[in-house]
C-alpha cells in the first residue's frame, strides 16, 4: 500500500463519519420528538397507546373515570350522557362492570389496552365499594384476564 492511498483512506473514514452524523442526527431527533409526543398523548384516555402510572383504584378513578362519570360518580348529561356509577344496582354483577371497563360499551371507551389487569381490578373494585355501592365480592386479576378474551 502506498502512502498516498493510506491518506486517502483516512480521509474516506472521516468523510464517512461526517456522513453518518448527518444521517443519524435527524433519526435521533425524530426519536426524541416521538418520545415527547408520546408523553403528551398519555393525557388522552382514548389513545390505545396510553399507559397510566396510577395503581390504586381511587387514583385511577380520579385520573380517568371522573372525566365522564364525575367526581361524585353521579354521572352527567349534556354534550353526552354519562350514567351514574353511584348507587348503581347494575354494579352488583361484578362481571358486567368488568366487561364494560375492559371492552367498552357504546360511548364508554374500552380500557383493556390502556390498563394492566391489576389496574382494571383495582378501579372496578373501587367503584363497586364506593359511592354508595357496597359489593364486597372482589374482582381478581384472573377475572380480568378472562374478561379480555
Ligand atoms: C369518555 C367517557 C367515559 C370514561 C372516561 C369512562 N366512562 Fe364509563 N361509561 C361511559 C358511558 C357513556 C357509559 C354508558 C355506556 C352505555 O350506554 O351502555 C359508561 C358506562 C359505564 C359502566 C356501566 C354502568 C351501568 O350502569 O350500566 C361502568 C361500570 C363504567 N362506565 C365504569 C367506568 C370506569 C370504572 C371508568 C374509568 C376506568 C369509566 N367508566 C370511564 C363513559 C365513560
């Protein structure tokens, strides 16, 4: 190998590095923007990509459900109709409440994709034991798994 060709190879490597930098910078930027947009989306409960950090039934209710069913769970009518979950005899059937939350029903979005089995069990158990509901039979993680099928 001649001296000349060694130098030109070294130059090639440098050019290649510069080239890589030029090409990888936009990819890194796109990934960063994607991550930022993803975080912003977690505020949107309708997104199937959503993941909630809350784990207790109460915190999940406050973060998600009260947006439609209201803080006192008495529901509301206006732009849409959101039934009361307070003193709701339909919640006696644990399987019904569970299915509505996992799979959705009419204007009620499904939360099966957005929440873990533990989170779904927690929030269903929470509404069934609060707001003048007193149904003590707990929904288990195994029940949630079954409701997903
Ligand atoms: C985007 C609004 C919205 C959100 C958020 C929402 N719901 Fe609902 N929910 C509804 C609507 C609308 C219905 C009535 C569906 C129908 O017409 O059958 C409903 C029905 C229900 C029912 C059945 C009540 C009954 O008496 O038949 C349960 C249980 C329920 N929701 C629980 C929850 C829980 C728990 C959460 C939070 C994880 C939640 N919902 C979040 C809109 C919402």
